C-alpha cells in the first residue's frame, strides 16, 4: 500500500492529536487522504482542499428557488458553495499513476485549496516516483498543481502525461459560449491550459477514445464537460472502480439535468452523466469524483427518475 505513515494519520484518526495541543498543525486533524484496494490495485484519494465559488455555478439552468431548496436541504448557504477537490493516486505493481493535480498556486486568495504537494509529501509519495500522469481535462483545478514549483520540479523529465487529443484541440481556441463563469474565470482557464500545454507538450501522450495506462487502468474519453473530458476505470480481480473526474457534481444525483457552469457542452454533459450513473447503478461499481465530498467513494442507486449516492463506509 502507501506506507505506514498514511495509515497512522488517516485510517485511524488518533486521539493523540488532540491530547497535546500545539504539537501538530491544524491540517493534521483534517482527514485528507484515504486508501482503498481494487484487487491488486492500490488507490489513494487525496484532498486538494475546498474551493469557494458562487453557488449558482452548480446549476446555471436551475430555477433559483429550486437551487436554493437543494442548498437548504443540505444546510448550505445560498451565496457560496465550497467545491471539494479530490486527486487520485493509483499504484499497480511498479507503476504509480497521478490522476489530475489540483489547483496548485493558481488562486493565492483561496487558502483552503492547493494542498496536493503538501499532502503527497505527508503520505510519503515522492513526485519522482510517479511513472505516469493522467489528466482528465485541462481545467485549472486539474492541471494547476503541475504548474506549481514543488510538484512540477519533482516529476521526472520523461514522465508521460496521458490526455485525450480532443482536449488539446478544444483549448487551441476554446468556446465559452455555453458557460456562465464567475468574472475573470475565462482568462484563468485559458491561461492555465495554455501554460500547461506549453510546459508539457513533449511529454503528452495523446489518445483518441481510450488508452490502457497500466494493466487494469484504462482512461476513456467521455466528452461533455469538455470535448476531451475522460474518466478512468480500474479493474482487477473482479473488483472495479470508476474515477469520474467532472462528469458528476454533488447536485447531479438529484438533478442530473442541471448544467454546471463549467460544462462546455451542457446537453452532452447531461447525456454523459446519465449514461454513466445508470451504468454504475446497474453494476454496483463504486465511484470517486473530483468534486464530491471527500473521500468521495460511493455507489449509485436509482431513485425514480434520478439517483442517490450511497457514501462508502470508511474502513478503519
């Protein structure tokens, strides 16, 4: 697995942390990484933190009263919703695969996010041990960590970065006509994507529809959220896990028809998520997603015309 230091902090949240005030940083008291095993594949979900955005970004086509009711049901404020950001590390044999990289240092005024590098270090994962990187899509909260000093300089110079070719094509001239972004966000997104491609162009390993990164680790393009948006499917020993990236957000189990502000093709994004959620409800396959509450591990069941996400029980 990922080493004894990991299990000491997260799988058992030791009361020793609370008995000696001042002996640990406040971040030590927050569960920020969670391990599970899929057959012979080790999976570590790491929180990059939470990112506050206008609550309206959750559902740009929703009736305001319905969105407020959804937020009320979850005791959330109407103005700001704190988006969880989860990153996944997969280990299969000698291969260590980083799936997305969080925000990095792209939002210095948002101190609750951009913690991946620190938490990789706390988990005992040296960036130099990463053998492959998978980028689900080129939004800033998925590539920003690889634009920051620590993680960027720590990767080996020959590490391949797997990305759908359609994603590169889209960001050469991105279409924001279907988005309702907060002010300034288009420039942030465009800048991060351009800098990422410029920095890593020679490491990119592009695929059209799917690519097996390692035995039982397959990245597949779904489109919708962005033209090249991809999910990662793990399979080993009869066990499976779907890593859904941004195909689903917290409100989409109840309202899969709601458009997220960052869906570049909202209608196709709805079709993609409904197809994925129906498939997962039928198979019982667990899922992880970038913006579901940490650790985001759960299963899907049908609930009439919508869905429910049943959070996975923490295994201490």
